[in-house]
């Protein structure tokens, strides 16, 4: 007889093609089967926790999706997305009656990508404009399309087509006197020619004989102003007239003023020089004025300006017409489309500065109604230098989203599947660039390759890691010495192992992602030897678990560092991952149904894994939201939770548990005060037999956990015994806090190793065992010396090591 000690199971289930590869170092830490057991970071096996029933999906006939929302301060929510709606849940159940409509059909839910910033979740994908989902209060939630500023855009037009606007966005008409054609112009010096500031022509208007003063325009009705332009006098070569410190103030009565903008140090003006300023304002006022406190040059006399232009906020404007001279350059020559409504157009005015329009409505292939944002135009001249917006119903919307260096990044439309757009720094909806580029301006980068590689996901790191169908690339600084920005950006290849659209998982500094077909899991980490990121397969020795393709994954960091994933057939796959300790343990998990979604969420003391499981209950298809429970950590045996789709009763001694409609007609186990009782749910109830009562009763579906050792070779006198008949005669199993465990041959029978012993308390379940269980068992010669371990029911089971003796035929 030979003895074999297996003291670690950290590799989990091994691919069947490798079960005779005893030459591999990992062989001694692997299993032939690992089902519903977790491989622990320290090497043991622990029976996984069961699941808690939370609720049925609103519509069980359609697939749903789970998106975590972590508001902080212990407020953790799980959002149930269904067909064009979402609802809110916590671990205690649904939050009120909150239900919010969304633009997403159930078919697109698995492809949505999202990131969160405090109380707002940004969502991309689904063929619609990016959305902002907001928590306004515990019982008030909203979702709406994100409103973007100035971009992003396609390349500059190179066709002969020009665009001509009929409006300028200038809120003040071309004045011919202080009161004509409308409104009232006035100045601090009472000048009768103050109107010339708004005459739309170069010149010089003296507003004060000293260093202080003001010029004002009063509108006939209230208007929202959000930007302005100032022009220096036409004879300001000595910089002796133009104010250099001022406020823009607004009022509705001409006496109570609100400061909207303040400028200081605005000196060294050249003659006729224009400068642009903007500010945030959503309030309409009737009076607006430029009030300066420093002006008139060194002598502080004769303060004057050339022109003042107020821009009416785009949303406050009456749309005006923008006409194209032809359809060339517009949607591939097709001209404007109805799906262009809401699209941006960047337009360079005759002064050389860029403004942007938003299409309000389509009139024809060459004509649209627009509103002008940014600054007012100086005239309505036609221009051939313009750019169409990159995002629209015509060109498609970005399909993925991520963070990078305090910017919100989007990527991949149907028109430009390899393009990445990053917002301005800490201004997540602003994709504009300045007339003179600044470091904080928006960044646009294209993935360069010899073929079209659709961008699948974005991950924030020192660089922006970009997963495409054929490669993983990085977008970052071109030169390390300068800050990242539109003039210091570069993209480079990291690996030519592509990715599918499942969002990757970042574990420390390592990125875990899936190959383009979802049939392999890859680990990408920085390698000092190659001075770059290196991708290697971590699923090669468990490739059989990935053959159906991975559909999604999440990461439960605490307590056991497990990546949970599910395949296209709904099988759950756990991957215990601790790279520094070389722990790569794979397990398969049956949940008594089809797993359609998993999502991780912070919880009390540990991360929780939420699931959507499609079950057949009483002959009907039901989709349930369930939360995986923690494996038994120790303590009172009646607190263990190892049943699926379970519900728990706690209170006065009771015989019957009600409220079990979600398990109607199912054979269940009542785990009552530490003892298992089989029952069938009828009319939403299940009862303990013989009138028994208990204070704690867990009702749920049984979970069978199984582990099977590998056929370790035994040396015979005439060589290897591989292929010869072997059997296990006895085993010693080290366990921790274990209440159920069977061992033997699954083809014959399994011996129960946990039973009453002399001295155990009478009338109570057998206490949890910790130590070494020494048990003679009987298996068949045909079993090849493999040992099967099994656990079921409501009790916990943790296996630390196995030592078993085997006989082999001569």
C-alpha cells in the first residue's frame, strides 16, 4: 500500500486532457473535479455559500441585468435593469416603489459599459446617446442623456461645401442709437454715442473720463447671457484707453446687481484686438453691463472700448437656419438626416475663431435649424471650414466608457470604431479645445493598425488601456517630461492578444481580461524584462471550463479574492486569484438554474455577489435576483447558509415557514437549528415534520458540493502503475468547522464522516468537527485510486488536507 498526501487544492479543477500529467508541478495542487467548493488562498477547500432570494425580476420573460451603485457612507444599491426600466435594491429588498424609464431594451443590457462619480453613473452603449443616471435622494432617481459641450468632431471638411447661418447668436441688435432699433444703451458718462459699443463696427467709444465707469444694455424682455467678447478701440496702440479690470453684472430692475464674471489684469491690448470670455449662467436678466474699476491708461482718463458683444445662451435662442451649398462632405454626400438632430457642428467664423452649433431640427438635405453655443458670430458670412459632430444617431454613439487622468473617456462608434475621445480635465461633458491648445483641453486619439479593430473596453491605469478585438493598446504620454494633453499624446501596442466585450477586472496592478471569443482568460501585467505589459493565458490548464465562452465576470475581492464568471450556458465559474502566492484555483458552480448575470457590491464586512438566475419553478420560468452568502466563517452551526434561493426565518419557535411562493412546488431543505429536514413547498409554505419547532429556519434548494482527486501514479516494482487497477482503502482528512462530509467512490457509495460520537450533547445535531477524520473506506479497483469528497444539506464543510492509502494490482 502507498500513501498520498494532498495538502493544497489551490489550482482547483484541472483540464481532463491533463489529468495524467503528473510531471507538472501544479498536478499536486489540482483536482479532477471541483464543484461548488471554493479553492481557498491558503490551499484548502470550502463549501461555497448558498444564495439569498431577494426578488423576482419585474418581467421574468425577459433577460435583466445588474449594475452596482455605491453611494458611500454605507449606502450600497444594486440596480435591476430590465426592458426600458430600472429598479433599486439593497440587501434587504426593493427600495420603495422606485421605477425609472430608460432607453435600453433588454437585448442590449449585457453590452452596456458604465463608470461612476459620486452620485452619478455614466452609461455608454445600447445604440443610444450616453446617459447620466443620478441618485437625487433615497427614493428619487433619474436618468437622462448627457449634454455635451463643443464636440467631439469628425475631421475638418475638405469638400467645396460651405455653410451659411442666418443668425449670429448676438443677443443685442445692431444699434443705430441709444434706443434703436430696440432696447436701451446707457453709459456712466451719459454719452449719447454709447450705442456705438453695440454698432458691430470698429471704432472708439469713450465711457468715462476717469478710471471707473460702465456701459449697459437693457433688453425689452429678459435674456440669458453666458459669454461676451470685447474689442479694443481702433487707436489703442499705446494701450492707454482700454479697461483692464471689470465685472459683468446683471439685474432685472437696474439697481440690484448680480456679478456674473470678474476679470483682472487684462492689459496690453492691441488696437482692434478681440478677446473672448465665458461664464456659467442659466438665469435670465433684462439688464447687463460692463462695470470697470481700472481703465484709462496710466493717466486714468478717457476710458474707452471698441465693441462689446453679448452671446445669448444657446438653449435660450430661437433656432435659426444654417444652409449648406451642397451635400458634399455631409454624411458621405447624403446631406443632413433626421437622425442628425442634436448633433454638433463646429464652424470657424470670419474672425478665425471656432464656434459650435447644435442641430435643432432638419428642414432638408441642405438645411437645418440650429442654436449657436460658445461665442456669438461677428457676421453671417458662409464658411467652408467646418466639422460635423462625431456622435449622433447617424454616425452612432460611443459604445464604451472609462476614466483616464481625471477625464471621462469614450470610444468606438459605428462610424469610427477605433477612435477614443477624452473630455477636458475634470469637466466630463466638455470636449472642446482652445484657440491656443491647453493641457486641460479635450484629447482625441485613434488606434493605429492595419485592420479595423473595434474597441471593446477602456481601463484606467498610468496609461489608458484599450482592449480591441485583435490587440490591447495603451494611450498615454508621448514624452514623460510634459503633462498629458492634446499636444502630448501617443498610443502604442501592448500585446496582439485581443479581447471580447466583457469588462476586464483589475486586481492590484494586474489586468484580467478575456480573449476575443471568450474562450480564454488572460493576465496582463508589467514586465521589467521587456519594459512593457505582457499578456499570458491563465486558463490554459482549465480550458475546458471556458469552451462555451465567457459571458461576463465580476470580482469579489473580500474575503477570498475570487473572480466570478459565467459562460454562455449559464454555468458559474469561480477563480480564486492571488498572483503573488501563485494561487490560480478554478471551480465550477451549479446554482440549480441558468446564471445570466453576476455583479459585485460592497457589503457589511465583505463584498457581496449578486446574481440573476433563471429557474424553472413549478413548471414556470422565473428569473430571480439572489445574493450569494458568505461561506461559513465559524460560530453557531445554525447560522450557516449553504442552501440556494433561500429565505430565513428567525423568531419565536415555529413549525411552518410561509412566504415561500418563489419556491412553490420545489423540494427543499429546512435547515432548522442546525439540522436538515426535507420538505416540499405547498401554497407558499413548508413545515418541519412531527410538529417540531425551531427558532432559526433556513429554507432553500439543496446544493451538492463535490471534489475528486487526480489519479496519482504509484510506482510498481516493474515500473509505473499508470493504467493498472487501483483502489483507496482508507483516508485521513483534515477539516475545519465541518458539519457534513462524505468520502469514497461516487460509482458505489460515499461514507459519511461526520456522525454522533460518545460524549456529544444529546438531542442536538452532531457538533462541527475540527481536526483529522480517520476513516476506513471501500472503493472499487476500477476507480483508479481516486477519492471523491462530497457535502450537501445545510451544514458547512472545510477541507484542509487529504491523506489516503491506495493499493494497486501487481
